C-alpha cells in the first residue's frame, strides 16, 4: 500500500494549525512560509510536540524557507492510539503527509526519537529529501541504550508519566539549565501531562521491542547528512553518532560544545545557526560529505562556524600527542670504586599511555 492510499484526502485548517487524517488517525501539523520556498520539516523527540519548533519557524521563514512541524501519532494534538502502531508507520505517515501537502522534496531535521524516524525515512524514501539533519539519535540500540529504555518503560508503566518526566529532565538538560528554570519546571511538567498520554507513550516506547537496527541500511542514505551530537550527551553518547558517521558516506559529524541531549531546546540559537550553515552549503552546492568531524563555534556571529577538531573525538580527555617518559639520570661512579647497589624506588612511576592508544587525525584547514 502506498503512502497516498494511507492518507484520507481531508485537511482542516484553523489559523496556523491544520489537521489531516492518516489511516483514520488525526494528525496535527503547522506549516509556515511562502509556497515557492524550499521546505524544512522538523521531527519531534519522544515527549515533544510541534509547538516547540515555533522559534525555528520564526528563524528560518524570514531566511527564505518554508517550515513544517507536526505531531507524530501518539504525540501532542495528534491521535493517541495505545496499540498497533509499528515504528515504521511513522516514516510512512511523513511520506503521506508530504504527498497531501504537495511537497515533493524536503530538508529533514530531527532529534532523538524523531531522528530514528528520519533515518528510516532517508533509507526508504531518500528520493523525497534534499538533506538530512540527525541530532541526538541512534541507528541501533547499544547495550547501554537498551538498559536505559527498559528502565524508562518500567518507570512509566509501574509508577506513571510524572515519574518518567522527572527522569527525563536531568537526562536531557544541563545543571545550569535546570538551576535557571527550577521554578518553571513544575508548570512545564503539568503541561507535559496534558500534551502526552501515558498509554500512547507506552505504545511508542514498546514499539522498540520489534526494532531492527538501521545500521545495515545506513549506506543507502545518499543525501547530504549532518549529524549533531552534544558534547555531554550521555543518553545518546558519541558512540551512537560515530556509528552513523562511519556508515553514511555523504556525512559530517558536528559536536555542539557544552551541550546535552536536548540542545535544540537548551541552545536553540546555536542549533539554528549550525543548521543554517549546513543548508546554505547544500543549497549552494558547497557541501562536502567527507565523514569528517567538526566542533560548532559557540559564537553564532563568528565568520567561521565549524572548527576542525584535532585528536581523538571519541575521547572525553583530549590528548594532542603521547608524552615520552624522561630518561633516568644515573651518577657515574669513580673508576676504582665498586659499583653501588641502586637505591630502592619508593613507588613505581605510572607508565605513559601507549602510542597505539591515541588515534591520529588530520586537521582539515578547508573551510566548511
């Protein structure tokens, strides 16, 4: 069955919000910008909704883009079925929504749960994309992620949605953000209770029980791909993004300094600027998908936004070069005296890191 067959041809428009129907399910979406502009589609994280991309629409629409954001089934104002929604259905729904809105191709930007959907879409519907931005996401469940997912699902089912939301704040945000927003967090949690349904959320999370790794098919992604990872993201750490970078030939990995998992919310200005740089390169044909690794500039006004990285980007502690241990100094004895027994060392000196443990990388001087 094609994506067109799955979508009932009914769209209700009210102010800036619209509703369409996908296989008997209501889908809420927001589309801003002029008709003749290139489209950027944003995909939500697990507990997010389309409204959280409003500031991104306000940023990109004046810069000549059209912005589409929507709630996937089980999120926000869209239908919240509690059973029988497989993970693959979300990519099919996006294809059908693009068909209904008469959008032939789009730039696709995604985070976390939405990133998985975006990777699946890029693999199966790659001809519908100009480019792909995958942020704070993964292509397969590492043992660490599998255990974290099990704990989150258990917390949701055994205790409830408020407990899971309390878990997500420290997992997604930095201490500085939590301290600055401590008084607002209770109200934000209550808004989350209204916008989410515990049973629908459980269905979304349990859809991973049949999740097959996307890694074997990542090579099918041919479009320009920017992979973005927060420096301190321990929910989807560097190993998840390194796997994607190594399998997608037309990609680059960009590390966001001082960022955690939900940097699209905590650091929107930096995030928007990096996406803008990427889209500019794609639109002008300057993009070079060479699987290189870069660091995002913290100063969004700086002329150079992507800084080349030196050292091993998989390490938390950066080492430029191995340090050679100094040669021991031995005093010469007089010619006629017997050699003296060396004094006993009070403690062993730690051995330096072996050279083989430090990966050598080439610093690229070309501008991104």
